[in-house]
C-alpha cells in the first residue's frame, strides 16, 4: 500500500512545485511592480526637492530687500510727502490770489472777472479734496448750480472717502474762489 501511494505523492509534488513556482513568480512580479512604484515616487520627491531649492535663492533675495529697506525711514518719507502736499496747496492758493489780483487791478474788476465754467468749479473741488487726502470724490450739487457758483458765492455739496470712511460736506466758494472745505464723517451726522 505504501508503494501504491508513491506515484500519487510524486504527482502531487510535481503539481505542488508548479503552483509554488507560479506563486513565487507572481510574488516576484508584484515585488518588482512595488519597487518600480517606489522608485517613481522617489523620482517625484526628488523633483519636488529640486523645485524647493529655488526657495533658498528667494530667501536670499528677500533678505537683501529687507536689508535695503531698513535704511528707509517711512515716517520721515510720510512727513516729507505731507509737506510737499501742503506746499503745493499754498502755491495753488498763491497763484489763485495772484490771478485774482490781476483781474481786480482795474477799476471795474467785477465786470472784467470771468466766471469759472462749471467743469472748472468741479475740477477745483475734486483737486482740493484729493489734496486733502480724500478719495472717490463725488459732487452732489447739480451741474446747473455749479454754473451759478462760477463767479459768485456758493456751496458745493460733496461726498468722499478717507481711510475707508464716507465723509459728507461742503466746499464754499466766495467770488468764484474756493474759500473753505468742511467735511465730516457720515457716522457723525446721524446720532
């Protein structure tokens, strides 16, 4: 009986060795695919690290910019710009006084004085408010009223923003000359 079982065992060993070889080959193929996938990931990581090498260069440039900027005194520059704005405003007022003095030099100054056009009135209002630090200036007064103010006394109603806050107010003209600006924040108008 024992001898009869030998051919069956031999047949079983042949078939088992085939399946074991097949499993080993499949395992080897899976391991090779895994190694290939790991190598592909490592290549991507290496490329990412190469891209990050540029950060060192950016950091060096940023350091040089910060070192260069440390020499600037921003408060001093701001004060110089404010002084320039005030000087420009005084120069504009002096030029307007000179022009008006030239118009009024004759005996009949009111008759010779040319009234400002409505566009010029609006332009003076916008320029003055911009010089005072306002932005998004909007003239509320009607265009027809601006034509009347050109050579007489009057007020131009305006809205403008300063530092993000809406301001409302008026610009006063006397004899066609910009005399006063009165602006208040909108939140101060309503209690």
